[in-house]
C-alpha cells in the first residue's frame, strides 16, 4: 500500500466519503479502548507499561478504564515494542492511511 499524505486526499473527499471517515473515527475510538487487550497481548504488566509510558501503575489502570485512551499512548506503546501504529480508512474502492 502506498502512503498518501492527508493534504493530498483530504480536499478531494465527497460528502459520502466524509461521512464514512467520520464513522470510521467513531469506530476507531471504540476499538482503541482496547489498551488493556494490547498490553496483555504484548505480555506486559500494568507496572511494565507504566515504566514504558513514564507514569504510575495507577495511571495505567485509569487509562485502561477509559473508553478512548489517547492515540499518543497507544502509539508510544506500539513504537516501544518496535512497531508502527497506522490508521487506515477503508472505502469500497480504496484505502487511505491517515497520518498520526
């Protein structure tokens, strides 16, 4: 998949595509509430995650309880583990990677 800059495609979206992107953002926020699942899949304890995020275990617990933790938290965890966080908007005829 080719990376596409937001500024290159944003002005070209139709109203229908705008709606689909907005719906995708809402769905993404629901999925991002899975910070705990991501931490567990990586085999990390809350204490280990707190050290990665440079915060307390108590704050990690609070973040996991939130419905939509910050993308910066998810990104920091993913990057610390050697990964790269990507957000992709899927349309019937194309996929667009949203920059973080």
